[in-house]
C-alpha cells in the first residue's frame, strides 16, 4: 500500500519505531562463515549481464542449482502474498474500489494483468492507473481515499482487513530465526503492518521491519539496502511474490525467490517474468522455502 514517505525510520527487534541501528547477529545463529553461506548459483544471478542475456543466465544458474541447498545468513521476506493471504483483503478492496470509481465491474483476470505491471505492488497506484485507463482520471490520493472504506470498514461495518489469514506458523519462523537473521520489507504502511503483526507471536523474530513509511516504494531497493546496512548482498535472500519484489532484489543485487502458486490464473506469465529477472526458484508457498535451506 502507500502513504507519504517518512524517511529513514524503521523497527528493530522490539517493534518500536526509530532510527535503524544495525545490530550484530550472534555467531551461534549463523553456523558457518559468510564466504560459505551462499552457493555459487546466487553469485551468478547477481551479476548484471548486458545485451538482454538475463533470462539465459538465469536458466544456467537454475540448472546449476539442482541438488544444492541455500544457506543465506540474512533472510528478508515480503509480507502480502508471502506471509499473509491478501486476496480477500487488499486485492478484493482494489476490485471494489475500481468498480466504485468507474461504475464498471472488473474481473480477477483483469486484476492479475494490472498486478503484473511494474510499480503496481502498491494497490493504490494500481487503482489509480486502472481507473484512469478506464476513462476516469484518478489521482493516487483519490484512489487511496476511495480504497480505505473497503479495506478498513465504514459506518460500523467491518472491512476486508478482518479476512486476513497468516500463511505460515510461528514455529517455523522461530526455527528459521534460530539460525538466520530474519527481516521484513513490505509495501504496507506502518498502521497496516501493525494491525496484523502486533498480535502475531512470531513478529518478535524479525530484526528489522521496513514499511512504506520508512523507505521509497518498491521496486526501489532502498528498503533492502537499509536492511543490509552495508553488508554483502550475496549473504542475503529476498522472498517475494510480485514483480516489484524481483526488481528491487535485482537492483540491490540480492538473490531472489518467488512465491507463485500453480493455481494462479496468471501463473505462466508471472513465472516467465520471474525467471527473466533471475529468480532462483518458484515456491508454491513460503513454507516450502524450508526444503531449500541448508
């Protein structure tokens, strides 16, 4: 989602807002030296390749990865579509907002087509662009204001936010955190993030949380760079579900894995785009990452 950007603030460990201060990770949570944390496939995908060869290089890297285990020191997760199911919350609110603004009934197929476009990880941007394309010029702020009643509720009626579902267990998050540093880079605002995560036991396992109020919007990689705080991007792995996540990871030179269900109606288009952008793999769900980790 989106809001006016308040720069360089974030959350560390205890969920309190403030200046981000990089904190050392205990050596017993790392388990091996940084030089061995990331297998060669990750380094291959990070290099820029001229003349439009990204997809060929990505194919070579994926082939080389067969049978390998990944052992990143730093795990960074997107939130929506990765840790939280938002189809009936953000996405449903987006469809309802476009219908309200234009008087037309949009379809899920059309929604996925718009969601695939770069820059549309932010649902308010998506609504603004979509409604404008349908003949109703809509600013970002107009889209935001029209969206809010559907998402948060109005006149005493609950909004779609009440339908949010977490997709991963605290137990698995805590197991990953025992060996690795966990962080979040989300397109949510701080308010939206806090609504769901303040009451989730596993939230304390994330060292740093970057929301839209803390850094420039994806696909800008600023949030990822804040989390790295000067550390080697090859020791990290970013897990996301949107093309903007993949673009941000590529710009930050951080290895990327995509969450993409084979049940999604736009699976083939998104899978092809993720591969073009160098994704190491496609996961049906976030918990499947466990099978890739050493």
